[in-house]
C-alpha cells in the first residue's frame, strides 16, 4: 500500500489537458517542496519530468506542469499526445528522512 | 551521457540472498548519491535506501534494516545492493536511481533488475 494516493487511471483525447493528483500528508507532500513526478513507459526506466513541485528538467516538454496545494500535488499534461500514454508516479521526500511514492496513474490517450 | 546499467534478472529460492549491481558512467561517480527503489507486481514503488559514494555512508528504510546492504566500488563506479533472507514478497523489479546531493529527486534511473523469489 503506497503512502501517497493517486488515481489509478486518467484518460483524455489528443489535444486535451488532464490532471493527475497526488495526495499525501503534512509529513510529506505538505511539508515542503520536495515533490517530483516520473513518467514510465512499459519496459523502460522511469524518467524525471517534474521536480521541486513545478520545475521541469532540461529537455522535458513544457506541456508538463506541476503544482501543489496543501497536502496535494498535481501534474497537468496539456495538449495530450499519443506518446504521453504511460504510467506516472509522484514521490515526496518525507520528514523522517524517507521517500514515499504514489501507486502510479495510467494515462490513456483515447 | 549519464547511464546507470544494472545487472540482469535473477531467480532465487526463499531464504537465499541476491546482489544487484548498478554501474554508473557519464559523470563523476562520487558527486552523486545512489538510491535503490523497488516495485513489486501490482504495487507502487518503494524506497529502500541510499548510499553516498563520496563517503560510503548508507541509510536504509527500517523495514529492510538487517536484511539489506548497499556497497560501492569506486574503481568501477559500481554500486551493489544485497538483500538477504529473501521471501516471496521480495519479488520485484529493483531500480537504482541517481540524486544530486540534497536535490530530493532522482534524475537518472537504471533499467531495472527483476528479482523473482520462489518457494
């Protein structure tokens, strides 16, 4: 059982925007800004797409954006494309020096 | 380019030990931390611990204390994760992942190593 809560699946049509939520507690997501998001295609290594709540690494499309309010972080994918179909995981550094993950959200492009 | 290349799949009997390796290249090995994360079938990822190559310091999740050891060989830029007293619940894909010190995120990941524990 994961420490963070994510929806199991989210779907959208090409060009639409979707948002994936990631809910934790005041000891992890709500504690500071150390929330990151990862994209994983089947059989591939996870790829960092958002760090420190809302920062994008170099080379990551600006269609990916992150935000946070209280104990819930969110990942928004705008202008949905077929290559965005993947699993998405959130993670947060927690106050007890540990990292907690969400169970992952499967994004389907209709 | 930065690469973390892990060892291959393993099948082990319950009670045995497994060692997974993670060979780093494309950057200065001692300048970045290495974490281990596992994902069991049907479950979310689980953080196992960290090794800091510049010092060798490790920190493990309490759940794995006494069963896991993370080590490194700076001469080959390789990190090892040994898990002992394997049980069926340890069946998972094990990943190594890199962190720039105190950045609190994992910027590169290994390809994963499947460990299957059979009874």
